[in-house]
C-alpha cells in the first residue's frame, strides 16, 4: 500500500526503455506499419532525439534486419541541411532494430499546408527547390527515397524544412505484403513502375516530386479516384487535369515542370534532380526570388506576411513578361501572362491595361483577315 506522502511516479514500460545504453525513451510520437517512433533523450550529449524502432515481427527476421542495417548505414552518410541527420543505429547483436535520428520540433508539411494553404506557385517552387536539393544529394550518394509525400517532410519551429524516412519503406517488402496484393508506399504519389513492380531508380522520386509540386500549387493531388484500382489506373495512364486549369496562378513554366515530372515513361521525365533544381532556381529568379533559402524560411515562419510581401513582386514580373511577349508578337502568350497577373491581383492596373490593349489588337487582327481575302 502506498502512503499519502509517497510522491514517486511509476514510469510506464515505454518510458523505461533504453536503446544503445544512452538513448532513453520519453514518449511515443508515432507508429506505422513498419515501425514505432519515440521522442527520446541522448543522455551523453543532452539532446532530444527521435528513435525509430522496427516492429518485433520484422526485427526477428534476419533478412529484414540486414536490409534495415544497410539502409541505416547508407542514410547515416547523408549530410544536408534539408535532410534529417541520423546519429546512431542498432547492430545485429541487439534484440531491437532501431535508428536514432535528429528530433525535429515542429509539424509536418501536410499539417502546415492545411493551416496555411493554398500557396502561390512560386511558394510551392521555394519548397520544391529545397526538397530537390536534398534529393539531389541523396541520389548522388546512390540513395532513392521511394516515398516522397507531405507527411515525410518536417518543418521546424525556426522554419527549417527536413526530409525524413529515406528508403525505410523497402523493409516492408520483406513482410510478404506484396504477395497479398497490397501496395507498399503512398499510392497517390507512386510512379507507374512502382505500381507495376518493375525495377526502380531515382526517377520514381522525380515522379513523386511532381505530385508534390502539383499538390502545393493547386491544393489537390493530380491522381484521385474512388478506389485503389481506379487510382492506379489513372496513374498508369497519367490521367490528370492540368494544374493551370485548377489554379489560374499556375503559369506555363510551372506547368511544364510538373508535366516534366509526371511522365508515364521514366526516360521521358526530367532526367535528374540536379536538372530539376536548376529549373526551379531559374523559375524563382525570374519571379525575383534571388535568395531561395532565406525566402523559404520567411514563407514557412510567416506565410501570411510572405504572400502579402511577394504578391506585388510576382505581379510585376508577370507584367514584364507580358510586355516582352507582346513586343515579339506573341499576343496569346502575352495575354496569358497578364491573366496570370490578374489572378494574383484583380486590380493590377498595368495588367488590366495591357490585357485591354492586347485584346483590342487581337480583335483587330481577326477583323483584318476577311478584308484582306476580299481584296486578294
């Protein structure tokens, strides 16, 4: 019987767990089909960490443990500001298979977007630029993520974007899940070759990146259906509505980037994350975003202020584009640029004036052709 003066609080079995002799579990923060994630404390370096522990039925399998250890060794080599750092992992002699990583005090990109979306396409490009840099680094190290989605991206309180869960989903293949007809990964972001069970390489990340860029630019996923079978068919047919039709702020440059990622055949996609990041940088510079890292931090920490600050700059860049296109005689493209500017600001004076002038010129061209034919 406990006396009323006894203030000792009994710890739960979870809180008493210790991994690698120095990583003490504080609380469970997540669980999935493959692993449980805890917030823990590194008692040697006095810092919080994230501890991912493989479920026992997987940890008991030698093949799963071997693959987990290979993945951990590979991921631990990644050193990039937009990739979660791996500090330690279990060896084959330990009962548990675990991985200790940087603890990001923040929220997922998915949760952040639902609070602050929708975004300007240029804001989507800022997020994409950082992710592309992280994936370029991973691909250069021979590592493919395989499960790019908003839930696998964390945003710290200071506005740092971090990609996590590199390659871990491959361990699930060993659980016999594919034999039951289940698909490993996140279906709405999967490349056709993943669905078909073909060999995969870094181009599956490029396809998934396209779905993410589409989502951030429009607020919708490119592939949506009532059931998994219909969803897979739409992905295999690359049947999606143009992002520019869902969101008039999406210009042809962003549409081309998205389309370049979402090609059915891997060889027809944008060839590398390096090329994709370069294209995003060019797109951002055109819209006057010359410091992507600083601009991204502003977006992630003060999104409302970001959109208010940058709206006029984006409108100005679109009007400049409209003027340049009009000078070269590309009236349809110039009209499109002015329309995009008005999608950002319906009262943009230069855009309204330019559009009115181009519409009149276009109409005069259309009226002139019949007269020319009569005098021929």
